[in-house]
């Protein structure tokens, strides 16, 4: 058997890559850049009870559902995680994630610390979590105002919430500071590359090494 065929036997189970940060710290920007540059990564699509924003598409950005339907999904245990954020519910449907992982696909999650805690309880070694910090409070507030998506009242709410969100940084596998988007992206990509090579993710590795030791 050729070395090429042997190497092809080293298939890998997919992983769940979580990016979390306070609103405005850059997780959405980093997420989009990762998806554009990495064909092996797909975005987890969450269900949410909030209204659709301009430019968002059903099934691509979110599954927009009514509160009563979201509650039914919870009762049927159809969500891997869910949380209430700024008076709206967000949750991750279970079935498509489990299917993708079993097929070796990596899934990107743009969720908060509450969702990450729930995933950690259910996903085991599949989870890789990264918390993105802003370089300063002033920079965070400036970014929220610059993106012009929210009212002054909502921005104030997000800023008051930021301290609580940041307090959960120790619960994550990695922490990066988004002072420069390109540098932050490079660090996240380095983490993803290393995690893909972890021994426990590589199916067939034991047999492959055994063949090497036997001289094949």
C-alpha cells in the first residue's frame, strides 16, 4: 500500500470552534474572515426570536422563529444550547451540528458565554473555545457607535453588559486581544490549525502508526 493511501486513512472528526466576545469586540468580523479564507469551516446557523435586520437572510444568518416555536424546540431537546440576550432568545439546532461533525466538518459558533457553557457540558473534546477581548473600553464603545446598528440606548445597554461578559474569560480555552484585526485573525487561525492536528481528533492514527512501525 502506497504512503499516499496510508495517509488518506487519517480521517478526522470535526470540531466545534466557538468565538465569543462583548458586542463590538470583533467576533463577527473575525468569523466572516475565517469563513471566507477556510473552506473547511462552516457557520453554525442559530435559531432566534429577534426580528430580522436589513440584509439578513432566513437560513443563512439565522432561523427566525416565533417565541412559542422556540419554546417547543427547547422542550423537544432540539437545541444544543440556548440563551436569552437583550430580551431575545438564541439557540443552536442539534441535528445539523451532529451530522456535520460526524462527516468531518468543522463548525464555527458565534455565541456568548452562556451558550459556550452549555456546549461545554454536551460536546466534550469536540469544543474549542476562544474569547476575544477589545484593547480597551473606549475602543469597544467607539466600535459600537461606528457600526451604527443600534440606538444610543442599546449601545449603553451593551456597554453595561460588557463587564459581565468579560468576567467569563477564564472559562475559555484561549483568549486573544483584538487590537489589530489582521493579527487577531492570524492568531485565531493558528489556534484552529493546531486543534485540527490534535491526536484524539484523528481517526485511524493508531493503525497508521502501527503500520509505520511494522515497516509499511
